[in-house]
C-alpha cells in the first residue's frame, strides 16, 4: 500500500488510487469537471491540477496514480494560480448567462468559479457560439455553455451502452453532439443532465419553470418500476417540478431511468380530483358522502363471497392492508395483487424476490436470463449487469427473445423447453452454470405469465437449486416490473385462480362487487356488469367500468411503504398534497370502513403501520436485505414448447402516471418515427 | 459536412479493398479499429478527395465500430475533407517559418492565379485552395502540398508557373522548385567541401 503525503498529512491508500481520490480520503477538496467516480478518467478539464514535489509542472490529480513517497501540495501559490488559469480559460468561451441558465444555482462551473477563479475577466474578444443540438424530448441543449468535459459522452457509452454521443471537430471548434442529431437511444439518457457540470445539457421539460433554490426537496422512492430507485422530489407550491436521483449504492447508484425522472407531468394530467358516482350511464361528480353511500347501498345485500379486490402496480402496502382489512370486515378474502397473472405465489419469499440483490450482480460470474428484457423492465438492473460485464467479466446468457441489452449476450433461443434441457445437465448452459463460482438466474415476468408459468417457475427453481444455491449465495432471482408486487406478495394478497378467475366470475355474475386499488393493467371490460369501486389516481383503464370512483394519492403525495424487486422495504415521502378532493388511499378506506360499519382498528398511520408489521413482519426492516430461506416452489409438470412474451409493452407507458404524461407520449412518438418533422427543428 | 449531396452507397474498388485489408492486417486481430485513419484516407482518395457521411458509415461498418467514433476521427483531423475538393488540392502552409520565408506572397500568387479565396474551388473544378498549419518541411519553406506531393522553396513566380503547368495537365517535379537538392544547403555544400572534392 503506497504511502504519500498530502498537505503535510501522511496517508496510506490502496494501490491504483489516484491522487485526487487520495486527497478526498484525507478531506482535501479538489475542484474538477471531467472527473466522475463512476466514469472512466478523461483528464481533459485540467481543473484538478495539484503540485507534486520533484515534478516541474503541476499534475492532473484525477489521472495520476499514487506512488510511494509522493508529496502533494494542494494549497500552494502555484496551485492557486494554475486553478485560476484553467478557470479563466474555461470561461473564455463560456457565455456567463447564469441568470437565464437553468443550471444557475446548482452549477459546478459557477460554484468553482466563485471558489477557485479570478474575480475579473481579461478576455475582451468575441466568444465562440455553438449551434444547439437536438437530443430528443428529454434533454435540452445550450451547447455554447459546453466546456467539453465529455462526461455525457462517457456516460452514454460506458453506463448507457449506446454509442450515440461524441465530440466532433477539434480545439476551439469542438462540439458535443449526438450522431446526426438523433435522440439518445438510452433509457438512462436523463442522467446526462445531472452529469453535465454546466448548463449545456438541461432538462427539457423542466426548462425555465423553476429555480433550484425555490424548490422544496423531499427524499422519496420511485415506483415506476420495481427497482425502487431512490429519488428526490423537488416541488414548488403544490406542484412537482422535477425528480432527481438520490445516491443508493445498492439500488440505483446515482442514476435513474427516464421514466422515473420525467413521469412527473403525468402527476398533474388526467388526475381524479373528486369522487364520481355512476348515475344511469355516465359518471357524475359527487361528494365523498354520496360516493360512500352509493357503495354502502350496493353492499347491503351482497355476500362476502361475492366481493373481490384487485391491487394495482403502484399501490403502497398501507393501503393494501387497509383494503385487506376492509374486505375482511365485509367477509371476503379474495384479494389479488397479480394483475398480470404471473405464476408467483405468496409464501416462499425466496421464490419471488431477487435473492442476490441488485448489487449482488457485481459479485456474480455467470448470469442466465430467462424470459426477461431487463433493459426495459428495470433499466437500472440492466445498467448493473452491464457494469458487471465490463468490470468483472460477467458472462450473460439468455433464454428468451434476443434483444439488444447493451452488452454481449449469448443467445440460446426463445424456447421454454430449454429449461428442462439445462436441468438435464448435458446442455452447454448446464456446464457453464456448473463451472461458475457464483452463478445467477433472473426470471422475468414474461416467463411466469405463460399458462404454464408455475411449471416454468418450478424448472427455474430446480435449475437454481442444482447450480445457483450455495453456501452464502442464492443465485435465484425474479425480476418484477410492478412496484407494488413484492409488497402484495409479502402480505399474501393472492387469490385462488388469480385475476383470470376474478374476471370469469365477474362475467358469470358470481362476483357482485370488485374493488380496484389503482388496478389499470388488465382488461376491465369483464367487470362491466359488476359494481366496480375504483380507488386510484388517474382516469385510466380502471375507471372505464367503474361505478364509484374514489380519488387517491400518487406516490409523491403520500408516505407509503414499497418493497422493491430485491425485497428491500423502502418508504416514499409526501412531497405535495393530492389534488382537489383526492386523499391518501388508506384514509379513504378508513373513512369508508366507518360508513360500512367495519372496524379496522387503526386511526393513524402509526397504528396502521403496526398492523402492517403484524401482517408482514419484514415491513419493519427498512432498507435492509433480509436473506430469504430457500424452499421448494412452483408446480411440477411439463413446460410447453414456445417462447416467452415481453413482460411489459412500451417502456414509456407502463403505468397510469406514465400514460398520462405528455413527455412520455413524446418519447413514444419520436421512437415510432411519427414525429419526423419535430426532429432537428424542435431544439 | 456534406450529408445530402451523396446518396450513392460507397464500396471499395478491388485494389482498395486489398489495400484496406493490408492496413487492417497491421494490427492484432480484434483491434481492427486501429486502421480507421488509413482507411478514411484511402476512402477519401477513392472518392476524389473528400469523405462523406456514407463513407464514414461504411468504414464504421467495415471495422465494426460505431459511426460516431469514425466521425470523431474524421472531423478531428484537418486532412480529411468534408466538402468536395478540386482535382488539385493546393494546401499552402502559412505557419511561422513559411510565413517568414514569404508564404504571404505564395498565398496571393495562388489567389491571383486561381481567382478564388481561401477554401474556394475554381469554377472548372481543377483547384481548391486552402491554408494549412505547419506542413513539417520548414527547411524548404515556403511549402505547398498538392495532392500527395510537396512543392518547396517556392516564390510567387514559381508558384504561378507550377499552377499553370498543373492546369495544362503537364507533369511537374515535386520537391524544391529552385534547383536545390532536397534540403541540402542552397547554392551547394557549405561544409566538408574538401571531402566532396576528393570524392
């Protein structure tokens, strides 16, 4: 371990550490623009210059590995002058339009110019101007502000896995661009906005809507997919202005997907902000009391066995508990959280979570994907796989349809019967799984949604048991697409026959009343003759056949417990109030219970959470991964020949919030090529 | 950068294909991308002096690399032209040593003879005039590069004569235009005279 001296302090660091990292270890701050912990080292901004003894010139600390006996000075007159010089050069062509720049107030260049720059300007010639580039509906560009740190280029190539961005021309004429001014074809493209140390790349939907210092920041958790990315919700007044990532090394590192970042305009559009009751053929606005009365009237002569409930993909555990208890009070246990008909069962927790954890992907040396496209189902899991393939040489094989996942995948074909062959032990994949020290298998919802999903699950279980479950390593993983799913399964909210039986029974008239807790992902036309109470946020699929609509709160408007695909329990926080008459879901159910004369036994969130922990003890383990016990699951039987369907339709339209979002609609339009006129002239 | 002008798909001629393979073979297998610069140059030559969108994409495809990376290289180096150039691309060096030796006169001689400004192409498509940074032949300054050859020790007169000859399609001898032997001292040897006399 090399020892070096930084500003008089001796420090011993791991070999291969850079001088900049060593400085950070002893708490010495080095200004930088191009250097980023998660990207390769470029060394092109020169802002991190420090003095090294016996070196005739200052060195770029980000690119210099530490050496035994190095003596570094970061506070000499020469370092000060070097920083001022670099800063002056960077500012020569920077427009200094901070007052009209969205980055103003949270800009690295602005901050570092204040801290390390000269106070005056000696450059009186014309500055260069650069034409703005078009990068799609999410990223706004002001390329004159660019200082060519190339973070965006490195990010899209290294993390995003798409070679869309580059730096053209040279010297003073350098321009950062996407190839032919096209959209960045990455689900993580919004992260270049955070990475940009100046205001060259900013958020297009957020542009000129707010200043960073007038926003109220609330730390929360995302529900657009089952990753549970940690986010910060920035609100002004009662409006969410933007969503940014929060650092969580084990979940999303510091990235978020584009749906997570840009879904927020969907929180304001197509919202249910008042109760509705069906009168004749049309839904009419109603007061809360009238809506509850309508439900009470209907339930008067309905038996418990004629009531069912379906949980949507964005539901928090608190409202699930309240709904479960309410239904229990009405004499029904029929409550179903698997809208998509997946074959997962509650009970054995190891059967429905990602046992390795997302960070565990980095430990694995072999990965078998079964019927999943992580790029769209969970972009951050995909980014983690890509990282592991690049850093640790993780080998990835796929049984399922061949898609571009941004890394090399050995395709074995889209046929479920392959699973049995792998289990047989003579298949190429069996050998690879056997040879690996830490093999893992990720089963997607596309594989489990088939008619023989339970058999597929069993086959995956057997493969995992044979190859992937070892001392201290459980390589069996299920990748979810719905934020509410693991929570629902933890609460045991599955009904016999699943969603199909509910639909069939409703059509046959055996079900009289169905509660939908934001359930919008299945065809509700089967419920057209059933009395449907829809509790949710958006006018989407679920309201089409609803008889009473109760407006609920979205994930930014309530504190709710969610369990991500790894089984990690996390909580959202209330950043804004629900619009209009909408209320937090559990309070609606609590009030409805009063009307229906059902005793729920809790009057505040604390009491409700105590009940939640009683039903699902793991809900108390906030932000920890509790290893799940391995057991048998799935159903014996043959697996039919044939491929796996996709788990989700359009990546940008997977839930009611996204479907309401205009930004997402634009993303879809651009990719479908319907918006050719917009391309290139929009920016 | 020209984009729409060429729509014809690019393909190697048989000999250039062989030449391209010769370049690729210089690098270890799997590192064929290292050949991007000679291939761009080869393609530029085949395409009468400039590279196009199609050529960059063709080479990206040929070498199995993203098109944007080829474009980065092709735009970084000034020796790749992105607009059509004349049959003779006259590249006048105006960096300090050439300038001290009278490159200003060479530039004005060219402008006068060709009737175009810097960066311009003559109406007949014979000449394109451009200014380049140090051509690396300072010992024979002032220097002009035309096509693959250097013409050195120029004067406005010899420059005009050179262009006249090229315009007529005559053969012109590359190298010093003042009778000097390569970069030997002007007017004959200055040292080792005895040795030369004996030899």
